[in-house]
């Protein structure tokens, strides 16, 4: 594994390798109380986090993952950089590469930016979310969390609810969960379901209360207002009434089902606070596993690399 640009095309073996490494780290983490994590594979390595969009979970977990494995991280902040004077993404990356880091983590509003950059620079790149295209590390941590909670993925019914059209998380999850044998239904208002989404091998439902009854996993998504160029539904209240998970809709959950959300939450819109922090929710497990999956990826990509 040299770079991770997309979930599309990852093989089951590659996904399993990442999970195996994350589980090794989870075991070490449980017994770890000292100052230095007992696996220092990133000693002497520097990871640049180049985030052109805001982030809480992804940025923090990449930084923690790097530090935990003994590496250094540099968090590049575009608003205080020369990009505000017109410097391009490519020039920014070339200049950062000239400072000799080992890996670049990129989040960008433009779909395809990590792929294009991977043709321009020589160090590995991890895609931390590109426009509405892909968010592969999120999907890996989501699949890992599902397997941890349910003991398997193959044969499970995963319901992905909300703004499918603008969601990089939905797309990456569809690729990874399909590869691992899950059955997937996407659900939301017709205006937020892309035409021909069935070609990705998923089913479509416009009725949350009906779809939820057979789902083993209910993955709620945020309305991505920042990517919508026109209003796609009458109001947030209306959206919440039909597509939100709350104390009313949660009653339709199948026994043993779990609730997920990649964050950030729009509390009271797609999910109520009581459901998000309730007994079926694994949302904070997703966050914890995010550090482990990113540790696994950094370890696998950077192990043994020399400049
Ligand atoms: N899930 C996710 O990507 O969250 P952040 O935007 O906070 O990184």
C-alpha cells in the first residue's frame, strides 16, 4: 500500500490487513499506561496534515495516530498560509514536499484533488475526504466498527440514510461494505438520492420507517448544506420529520441493530441527541476506532520506507 486515494478498488485482503493491524494496536492500547506507546514504527517520520476544509475527528485522529506511533505531525492551516495570496494546491504541496516530510494527508473541497496531487508529488498521500467523492479512512473505520459490534459484515443489511447525493462517506462505505459482503439500502428524499445509484449495487428506499425494520446497521448522514447549491427539501423541520432518527423512529429498529453517524451531527435534524447518545449508538466507538484505523494505515504505508 503506497497511497490511499479511494475505497473503490480496495480488495478484501487489503481491507482485512488494515483491520488486523488496527486490532493489534487495540490490544496494545488496552494494556498501555506509559508515556510511550509500545509500537514506535513512525520514529523519525513526519506526516503533514493538509486540510483545506474544517475537521475535528479526522485531523485530530491523524495527529494522535502519528504521535502515538512515535512520529511528528505538521498541521498546515490554509487560512494562515500563502494559499490566501493565490498559491495553488500543487505549489503548496510541492513546497511542503521540499521540506522532506514522509506522507501527506489531504482534505480538499474538490473531488479528485488527492488523485491529481498523487501524480505531482513523490511521497504517499492519504485522502482525508475530497469533495463529495470519497472518504476512504472513514469507511474503513465504519466497517471496522460494524465488525466489532456485530462480529461480521457479510450478509448484514446496512441502511444509509440522508444526503446520499453529497456524501463522500456514503460512497466510500458502499464500496467497502459491498466488498465485505453487506447488503446496502440507501434512504432519503428523492432530491438527495443520486439517479442510477442502483448501479453501485444498492437498493433505494424513500420510506425510513419501513426500511429501518430490516436493517442491522442504521448509518445516519449529515445534510451537507455546504455542498448544496439549491434548496433540496422544504425545510430542516420537514426533513427531520420524515428522515430523522428520534425517539419515535427508533422504535422501529430491529432487535440488536446499531446506530452510526460519521459526525459532525446536526442534532435535532438527522438525529436527536437522546438517540445519538442512547443504547443503540456506536458513534463514539467510531471515533475511537478512527485513531486505530489511521494508526494502522500510517504503519502499513510508512513501515520500512526510506527516503
Ligand atoms: N467524519 C468526519 O470526517 O469528521 P470531521 O469532518 O470532523 O473530520
